[in-house]
């Protein structure tokens, strides 16, 4: 393979990894909004506010990921159909208890962190340090969120 073809393959891998993250963050945004609306019980006030904080962060992630795809010459996924087809995360059922909601989000963050590891490797392999840095920052943030949510759910 020529160097030009290799760069195209590397860029395609980075775009695919970014679009996977974009799809997952879009699904997670909807799930967090659903949980924000439907949470009940003694932890309502705490979780209602926390889910709002997290869905606002998810909205920002969706925007920065889509813009990074565009900045690197790709085309971001942009419809719910595309997001649901590409995502590895699942929507909420609407029947989860408050603790099940917390555990579901923590699990989603762990999945995202694992997938980000591959995305970071893809970006580094393509020589795209800016994308690798962006993804590393996201991974650091969500690993902390997962730890905190796990601590909350274990009480």
C-alpha cells in the first residue's frame, strides 16, 4: 500500500472511531435525559440534578466529536437512525429503578472508556495527535464519572 493509501485508511479508521463515539454519546444523551425525567425515590433530588449535569456534558461531547470528524475531513453521523445503528450502547427501557439507572450509566461510561482506548490508538497510528488528545481528555473524565457512579450505587 502506498503512503497516500495508508493515510486514507488511517483517516478512515479515525473517522469510524469518532463516529462510533458520536453515536454512543447521542444514545447516552437521550438515555440521560430519560433518566433525568423518570428518576424517583429517596435520591430523586441528587440524581435528577446529576443526570442533568451528565446530559449537558453529553451534548457538548456530541458537538465536539462531530466537529472533529468534520475538521479531519470526514462526515459525521447525524440522524437518530444512524446513531442507533452504529452505537454499542443501549437505550434505557424507562422501567429502571434509580440505582439501576446509575449502574447503567456507569456501565456505559466503562464501555465508552474501553472503546476510547482503541480510538486513541487509531488516532495515534494516524499521526492525529489532536484527536488522540481530545479522546484522552474525554476518557479521563468518564473514568472519573464511572468511579463516582459506582461508589454511589454501592451504598
